[in-house]
C-alpha cells in the first residue's frame, strides 16, 4: 500500500500493549505484593482488576482501534488512488468482490478484537467473580466464531467509476490526437522522395502504384484527408490532382475509404471485434454488419484472433469490407502483397469492379514479385505506376479456370 508507512507496525503495537501490562503488574505489586491464587477472589484484587479494565486495558483497546482506523484511512486512500487508472480500479474492485480485499482484512481484524474483548470479560468474570472451580469453555457455539468474508464494493465506487471514465476519455482523446498527427508526420527528407513529379489520378482506370515502403500510402492518406497545408509546410510542392480537384486548394477531405493490409495487425485482436469497430467507423447499419458476419469467408474466421490466422486467411476482412460500403474513392495498401495467386486474382478483380462501378480505386503495393522491364528503381524513382498487375490478373484467371476444368 502506498502509505503503509503511516500504519503502526505489529511490533510497535505489541510493545505499547506490553508496556501497559508491565505498568499494571508493577502497580499490583506496589499495592498488594506478588499475585497468588489465594488473592484471586479478594475484594482488593477485584478492585485492581476493575481499575485495570478501566485504565491500562482501555488504553490497549484504544491502541488497537487507532491501528484499525489508520488502516481504514489508508484503504480509502488506496481506493481513491486506484480510481486514477482503469487497471488499478479493476484490481481494487475485483479484490473487494472476491472477499480477499483490504476491506475484509480490516473487518477480520476488528472481529478478532471483538472476540478478544469478549474473552477478557469472560475470563475476568470466571477468574475473579465466580466461586465455581469448574472450567467452563468460552466457546459455546462454534459457528458463532467463524468469520465469513463478504463480497463488497469499494466505498468510492461511483465517483471512482466517474474518474476512471474521465481518465479513459482524456487518454482516448490524446491517443486520437497523436494518431491523427501520426497520419501526416512525414519528414522533410522523406517528402523530397515524392517531390520529383506531379500526380493526376482520375476515374475510369485502376491505379496501381509500386513503391518501396508505406510512406506513399501515408502521403495519399494525408492529402485525401485534407492535410495538404501540413505537408506543404514541410516543403511538398508537387501538384496532386484527384479527379479534377487540386488538393492544394481543396480544404475539405475527400470522401474516401482506406484499407491497409491486415497481415501485421497485433495478434491478440479478434477479427469479430475489429470488424465491429470498422462497422461503427464506416457507419454500417445493423443489417449490413450482420450480413458481413454471415458472409461465407468471414463466417469461418470471425472467431479467430489474428495470431491464429493461416496465411491464406489474411486479407479477407479488408476485401469483404470494400463490398459493404460504397465510396467515391478507395485507397488500398499492400492487401495482396506476397499473397497466394487465388487471393491476388480475387483482390484485383475487386479493384477492377470498383473502377467499373465509377469509383476511383488506388492500390499501393510494396510487392516486388512483379517488376517492370525497365525498373524505375534503377534510375532512382521512389514510386511508379505498375502496368503489369492487370495483365497478371488475366493470366491468373486463365490458370484457375483451367485448373477447375481439369
């Protein structure tokens, strides 16, 4: 506990109690001499015992109550401190609900003190006020002396819950700000790699760009999102035309959907949780979301985590998401990179379908399995349009059609 140093230790507590017992013993010797059993039922002994119960014994009980009150204050302080973050609040709440929390420990301590006090009163009565020499048991009903821990909630659960929600909201907002900032954090040196030619993309064609890493996708995302000013301030000066709109003057972001490859997502993410999040962000209706979950491919993998997916199962989620939400612009990154031929064929057919439906489809890939005859990498270009993808799709179609026929 954070403030455990404020609690009297058992050693100091027992020493203070022992000092009171020594004090009474010396007082008894000073008044009546050394104790003997013949003096037990005398009036003088009873008066001294009653005096002990009202002075030294009373102080001993006060010491114990002070420790209990100190522990209680520290428990409350700990519970307030635990409300600062959701994990510590969860730990505090589950501990109390399980019966193993600090609250039950304190109650057990007070229960023991109560039993001890009852026993002391019983002993005084039997030892000094009873003429019966027969030994009588203090424990009459064993069930009475069993302590049952209770499942409880911390006393500050409601304000703590509000604090935890506020803390979570603040962190979520900061995370969102950092995330938004990271979307267009391209360094000046990296921007120079793109600043050697203009881009003019229009509908009516599937645009396939080959590049060396994910920075081109980041640049497209930033410009589609209306962050041109932030990019231009770092020295980007190329013309970027999208379907006739110049992103230099366009202030509002384009209505576009971005789907990256899911091959390197964190392994503990469950597909159904990720799909549900995407459904909310994309504004899908309940019917659309249900239909997505019931689609044949998604139905077989939705309960898996990403770490459990086989290689041929990656890419199915972003591919399925492109079918349930219509958009004017689709930005796709590396979804089919280094995937098996059957998936590449289905993916590129989907890209062509987007184009045929009147959407602007842009696919950026780092896949080096298809190389141009005159590879622009050899002359230093950072990215270029790849003209070999679509012919490859036609070749894959013929291959798989032939395999099915055989």
